[in-house]
């Protein structure tokens, strides 16, 4: 298997003036959409300014009478599981099983709602969230008109090994909604009860994991990263028993349901299980459906359509992981069943935003071997794409297989290019200079040696003037930069950086600061922040969930309430080493 260098290795390569696998550069041209992410800054700003909470172009629906969902397209496209019932079983020759949600028990409480999702994507007036109908529809207690809930059969490689059948063990696809804008969204409940794919699970999600999923999916959107969205979070008094840290201490928690949206929930594991079961006709059907529905620029009559599809997934996966790296995000469980075919971030579990810069950062207590450390994510992306190619191999000609192999060899270079471009933007390095790669690598090495905070180092570089950067005695309140400046090589790096900025010319230091503050967030969902909100939520205090949601909608703007909460301050002492388990 090829190896993609981690962030730490990237530093060594930068210092040695090397390029990742230069032999792969010739293959970049085979990726048709290699230049699809050129407008780094404008792309991210699109997400920041794409909506206005106070304006509504269209009149929103005030009830659910005309809110329609449909699974018709999926039901007509694929054979359904011929066995009825929710009991766990090995499922064959289908993509979906029909399965209704199990209503949550006890009083229900809406504790979080995304106004932008409800109004901007679902065309509903957010006022409907105060109704009993909303509680029932958005928790699985009642079905939307037209909904025929489905649960998806898929497999996956988990921690490097084939795990066999997995599937939607606690999620129900309610149907597709087409908005007034013509956008199509698949609505899915998570934590909505047992399915044929629940294995030994109870089909429920608990408050702590549901709070984290709701907050992070919305936070990632406003950071400009492709992601599933969260519409609502509803909690109940239903008892759910969990051994959170797999240490034999089973505790009673409460059940919760998140209603989440994506353009599609198909993932690499959706194809893998069909190839493993040698259900090749169904494999072709699913591929044709995904291409027709989600890759309209690919000609469905093109004999190379599967190869072109693969090239798109390779390209966009490289871009997605580079974006994760640019904000210090570690997914935590990068199994093939958690990697979207549309290259969006899905399945938020034991994720974490890196604080002290460390390529070996792992947020997941279950990942003792650090397989999914933040610095290994690009390598894991490559592994997953190799498994996707294995799944496609039965439907490719020999020549197409060879072409796909060449495409895969281009992945390191595409990732390297995107990583480099994103970090150049974070430092506001305009144009191209030979030393740029070295300058980025040098900074990351200083950050690694000093344990400098990832998010705030870049943010404070954005907020400091060039004079302040040169004279660190004026940076008493910039705690992350003070940490960085403790390195004996900091003066050398900052001198190089300031000379690079001066050579750009053409605008003021204030212009540079403005650009950088639009690309480097001040607030991310740090694990300690999520943990603080979860602890309060478990005591029925959802005030910090609300505060975090409000803060993370505008992560690039300094906010008084967020500052008072310490969201841009040095992490508290108890946050050191904080990790999250897969148990949810």
C-alpha cells in the first residue's frame, strides 16, 4: 500500500524540500475535477454568509399538512428485503429493509433545533418546532405523510478488517424531501430503535452522543466543510443502559433522537457488501443510481462511467480530508462504512478537534493503536479508496482497472496540493513562492515542539499586527502565540514569514488580518466544550447546548458571550487527555 505522509512527516518533507511521491504527479490530470476547489476563501465564506436568519424569501409552512416525504424512488429502484420483521438477521439481495421507528418512551423534550435547516432546507416555519406534531414527527413517534421508512444494508472495513454486514442499526431513512429551491434531502432519524441491522444493540442513542452529533454537524457546516446537517435534537426519559468506557460499569442514561439530513447516505460500505456477496447485478444497479442521482455530469451511457465516478470520489475524498486537517478535525472512526460516496462528513461519533498540535492526536478511547490519529487520516483515506476500488473491480474491464489504479496513485498528489493550498490561505500567502512549503512545514514543526494550540495559533496570527508578531513583548493576551514564541527558532520563522508577507505588497496589514480572520476560526467544538455541555444536559440543563449552537454558527466572529464562557481561552486543566468512546 502507498503511504501518505502525516502532518508530522509533511514537516520533514518540507525541510528536506521534497514533494510527496513526485512520480504520482502525472496522474493528477486523470482526475477531471482536480481544480474544483480553487476558490478556497470564497468557498468557505459562502457557508458563512449563505443565509440570513431575519429574512425569508418564501413563505414557510406552518403545519405538516403539505410537507411530503417519499421513499418511492428508492423502493422502485431496488429490490427490498423479502423478510419482514425487525429481528436481527443476515440480509441478502437487497439495498434496504422496510422498518418503522420505535417511538421514544416517556415525555419528549425538544432541546435543540436548527432554524437554518428547518426554514432554509425544509421550508417549515421554525415556529412549528413548538408543536406536539413536531415532537412526534421528528422523533419517530409519528410518520410524515408519504414516509415509508427504510433501513440501509451496508458492510465495512472497521479498523482495517472486514466486519461483514453492518447497516443502519439505529437509524431510519424517513424519505426524500424536495425543497422549494429544488434541493433534495434525505431525512434520517438516529437513535430511533431496532432494525434488522442492530446486531446486539438496542437501536437507541443517548443524550451525550446526540448532543455532540447535533452540535458538530452544524458547526462543521459553518466552518465550510461538506457535512450532513442536523435539524433537531429530542430527548426522552426512556432508560438506555450503556457501558460508556467498556470497563464493566453499565449505567442508566436517557434516549435521544437526532433528525439529520444529507443529499445521500450511501457510503463505501454500501458497495463493498454487494461485491463481497457477489451480488453484481445489484452492485451495478446501485452504482448506476448513485451516478444518475448525484453525479449528473457523468454520462450514464459512457462505458467508462464507473471509472469516472471512481476518479471523482478519489478527488473529493482527498479534498475533504485536507479540509478536516485545515481545521484540526479528527473524525475518530474512519471506517469504510463511515466514508460517504459523496465525500461529505457523516456519522459523528468519537470525533475531536485537536488542541495542542500533535499529529498523533486521537480522540477515541477505543483506538489504542492510533489507527485514526489526525495525522493518519490521509493514509486511511487512501486505504478506504483502495477498498472502494476492490468493490468496483468486478464491474470494471481490465483496462478500466488499470486506469483506476493510476487514478488512485494520483491521490497523494491531490491531497498534498489541497493541503498546501488550504494552509497557504490560513497564513495569507498570496501567489506562489518556492519557500511556501518550507514556511508551512517550519511552522507546524514549531507548533509540534511547543504543543501550541492549533486553532488559536492560526487565529492569533490573524489578529496580531506584523509589528506585534515581530515584537512578542506586545502579545501578553495572545496565549497561543506566546507558547509558540517560546521556541528558540521562532524568531527565524517569524522573520521569514514577515518578509514573505511584505513581498506581497498591494494592501495593508489590516487587509491581511481581515482575510485571515475570515479563514481561521476563533471557535471550534473542542471536546471540553462539548463535555461541559453534555454534563449539564445530563442534568436537564441545556443552556450550554444552546450557547454553543449560537457560538458555532458564527465561528469566525469574536462574540462577547463566547469570550465570557472561555471558548477562545486556554483549555481548562481537566480537559487534558479528554477522549470519547464509541459507546453511544
